[in-house]
C-alpha cells in the first residue's frame, strides 16, 4: 500500500517531519495529508463516482450518492509525531448509510484487519472473534475520552477503574476496536468520536460476534459520538457503571 509505505518512511525520519497545529491538542502532519491524497487517488481510480468522507479534507461528494468511502489516513497522529509506534490507516465503505466492508492496516507491526458485512472479520487472513470473558473484574478496557472530561465520564472512569482489571488509553480508537474484535482488548469505551474513528471498528466488532452501544444504551452506529463495544456481558456491565 503506497500510503503505508510513505508513513513508514516518514516515521523513520521524524526529525525532518513538519507539524502544524490543528485545534486544541490535535495535530496534522504533511504525512497525514500525503497519505490521504494517495488513498483518495487510488480509491477514486478503483471506484469512480463514489463519495468520500475524510478526516483532513472533509466531505467530497461523488456522482453515486449511495456509496461513500470513510477514510482516516493516520489514526494516532499524536503517537506518530512522538515516535510512538501505534497508529493505523483506516478505510471503510458505506452503502446507503451502512458500513459494508472495511480495512485497517498498522504499517509498523504489519497487521491487517479487514471485514465484510455478513462474512466475518479477519486479522492477517485468520478469522477473529471477540473475547468470551464475562467477569468485569477480568476485563481489559480501551478508552478514548476528550481532554476536558465531563463529570459523568470522570465518575465512570473512577468507578470503572475500581471494577475492571485495567484501563488502557492507546491513542488510536481504530486500533482499539480492531483489538476488541481480535480479543486483545475485552471492551472499548469512547466519547467525542467521529465517523472515521469508528466506521471500520463498528463493522469489525459486530462481525467478530460483539456488540456496540451508545452511552444511552441504544444500538450504536458509526455516526454516534459515544461508543461502548465488547461482548454482550461486558457492554452491559460497562453501561450499568454509567448509571
């Protein structure tokens, strides 16, 4: 994948990487933009007329309104710019509002996650499933919260930290959800999310036998801002902690 090759090259040359500020606590690099342009070029060539929703460029309408590529060229930008080897490229295809297939690639670890609606989820060509643990005290939870955490989330974090095995904030929601689908993480809890953060993961978790809900307890989609994913017992247990 050309975009991945460029990211790996730039990751090895961090001292020459030019970084500009993007909002509070966010960063966008030339690597981000170059990877996005590469993905846009190749996806447009493969499927002319499809629309795009991309983290850096926003919405780009196409001739076919039914199909839309949802692209995050570099999920984990802060990790990337600090030389922390945990980031990924995420591409998902939306058809009439539903995610029908997706791919996530971690170029540093050479790990590929992919799935198709109704056909399962796979890691490097091996089918994967969510973890079967039901005891909340044994649960390893990945989280993604905004910097300015509200009182409700702060209360949840304090209570959850007492009841689960451990909590991880990896800096990549996309990879967290891949890890839930693969059973590496038992659950994921996120807030202040965008479609490109969870589009692929929403499909992966469900195709791997898991569940996804909003903080309100409703079935979650890739357009929701809050997200809890895992097996049925874990998601219900974490929802109860939210009160």
